């Protein structure tokens, strides 16, 4: 196999995350605990559309660094296996009610921003009950 075709372990993980996010519908919420709510005047996309887009933007900018720092699928994209995003203790950093942009990351924290408001994610407190959002209900 040529070096150009070989993907690093981190690139493979990010590719699997991207496939998972892309498998989520962009036109309806994938699980309880999320909101759809229409966007501004004339906008046909709901809030979930922008949350999903923020997940894809994260993968473009922060995907490989996140994998390299040891962040796992559930830590970033997890939801509770039964209660979905209703259970915050099992919800990953990017599964949010409104889209947030990652502005900093280290091994123990992900700092997110939305309209000047900063939120720090320090990991799941109930990781054993978390599954990737794209596996919820399967």
C-alpha cells in the first residue's frame, strides 16, 4: 500500500466519526433531548441542522488533534443509551442544544463558545451508559 493511501490511526478514527455524523439526518432531530426549532425569519433549517454542521466543522478543524489527545467517540458524540441527550451525564461535548464552536482543547478539557459564552467540557460522568448519537435506538 502506498504511503498516500495509508491512513493514520487518528485519521481512521476521524473518518469513522465523520461517517457517523453524516449518517444523522440533517432535517430532523436524531434523539430526545435535542431541539429542532426553526431558525430566524425565512430560514428553513432548524437548530439541529446547525448543531450537526458544528460537529462536521469540529471534525475539519479539531478531529485529528482530538483523537491524538485521546478523546473518544462517546466523549465527543455520546448520548445516554436509553435517555439520549436528556441525560447530561452521558452526553458528549458536541451534543448540545445549540451549536457551539470549539476554541481550545487539551487532554482533559474542551472549551466551547457560542455568542461569547464559554463552556468547558471535562468529560462524561457516566461514560458506561453512553453510545455514539448515531447508534442511539439501534
